[in-house]
């Protein structure tokens, strides 16, 4: 039995390997997505013990929530699952805007409930700050919905440390989601200490640094998509990062697992980092991610990885 971890102080427990679903119906993010394959990977995850499913209105927009809701309904296991979604985004014509006003967030929760075909959302995140609404007011609106049983936990995503502190003025924030990986460790300066001190779960996005930390790239790779502008995948930085990945590969080989499994296992040794939500496009990738749970890192290996990516 997988050792489940609590999200913050919520009493909600998850398998620490969750599933990010931006490739399930996220047609605005990825071209040529197969919706049936997306639903199949959600079903495969659930059937194999993943109970933490992460989506957002922005993926689709709205389509990911609909497909995730359909897949969950087909499994008949809604009450065994922890479903997370995110709102704050609205489109004015083609322009994406953020709205954290209490009225908008409350309506977004209602809209997400319908798309997900559920009467409660386990974890609702404010996806982005709007830089106008005081954070504690936005969180206060979600606290009202929590008291009504419409959501079970309150999350924030993409907030700066100062915005997080303001939003958590009353201590209502349960989960924070932000960028963190071995290439970009800036969250270690202030965000991770704050979440640890305040019993807030930190969930990293981009945990595999757009594929670099999956150990599948080599020095001859070129990219013609959004990765082509990422500094860690260009020139000398790319070459140096590939060398660091090779050191992780030695640890992975010794354990008969892949580089990605070791990287994800390392994250789960960090303070307040209770779960990871690697994305997937195919069902077999979901099952592969679960091998992370079998990786036991020694104190020496944890320190070696730490030093390699300082």
C-alpha cells in the first residue's frame, strides 16, 4: 500500500504521485490531442492507484475539466479521488485576463463543478493573482465556499512570496503550486521555507524542466516548439545541464529505474513538498511515473543530487 501524504493541514490524503492533465483536452496548449486517449490515461491512472488528479479551466479552456469529469464518472470512484482544479482566468475576446474578485471566483467554482460533474471540488486553486484584488479577500471567498462544502481545500498558484503571505493573512491557504525543479531552485529561498513553516503543501510544476530531467535529451537535440526559447535548453547551459543529468543516470542505473524516477523521488524528500503531478499524454506514461514510489534514496544520494545541481 502506497504511503499517502496529507495536503497541508486538511486531513486530505493523496498518493504522492498524482496526474497533471493539461494534455487531456488542453487543445490550446498542445496540437492534435486525442480526447479518447486523454480519458483513457485518466482511467488508467485511477485504476492503478493514482487518486490525485489536477486540472484547470485554462486547459481547453474548460475541455480538460469536462473530459476528466467524464472519465471519473466512468470509473465510479469519485469518492476515492482528490480532484484539484484552478480558476481566475477569463477571456475577453482573444485576450486572457485574471480576475480574483470574490464574485468571479465563486462563479468559477460553480462552472467547474458543472464541467467536472461533481458536487464538490477537493482542492480549488486561484490560478494566477490579478494584481488588483487583495489576496486575503480572494481567499476569503474560497473560505466561504469551503464552509459550504463546495470545496474542501484552498490553493494558490503562481503567487509571489509577498502575494502568498498577504493571501494567507488569515491562515486559510492549504496548498501552493509553483515552479520548482533541479534546474530552477529559486523557490528554496523563501517559498519553500514559508510553506514548511505554515504547514502548506508545496506542489511543483515543471518538475522535469520541460523534459530535460527525464534524461531523454542529448547534445544534438534541437527544439522547434516553446522549448526553443528556454535558457536551460540552449547553448553552453544545455551542455552543462546534460552533464549533470548523466550523474543522476548513474544513480538510476544502480536502482534499475529511469532518471525521471530518481528526480521525482528526490523532490519528495523536500520539506513541505508532499506530492508531484507529472503530466502524461499516454496511459503507459502514467504507469511509468508510478515506479517513482519504489525508489528509495539514501542520504548520500540525496546530498549528491543536491550538490550536483547547486
